[in-house]
């Protein structure tokens, strides 16, 4: 399976709702991404930000913090567990 954000080939993926379910994203567009990218998205951004400002794959890729992470994680072994620290409150 290929992560739609970092484009790494991973054994497992998670489903990310581009508009969070808590913000009326039920039944809306989803993407298949790796656990590292999914963890970083929810570490960096609130559900409000995701619903209002970052609700497409392209917007997520272009955000400077996410872009920096995608560039870094793309060089990592896809089988390596990547620990993500919570950044938002």
C-alpha cells in the first residue's frame, strides 16, 4: 500500500477523513495514509483547522510544517516505528 502523503510503500495504512468526522466529515472524502503521517497531521492541526483550512490532500502537502515532515519521513524506513509528539493543545 502506498501512503497518499509521503508516497512510501507501507504494510499498513490508516484512513484519514479530510474533513474530520466531528466537523461533519462523515461520509465525505477519505485518504489512505501511513500511521506516521496520520499521527503528524493530528499532532500539528486541530480538527477546526483541518475542516476549514486543510481539507484536501494538496493543502496538507503544501503546509510548511507538513511538507517538512513529508520530506523527512519519505527518507525513513517504512517499517520503522516513528514516534510523534503531540504539538497542539
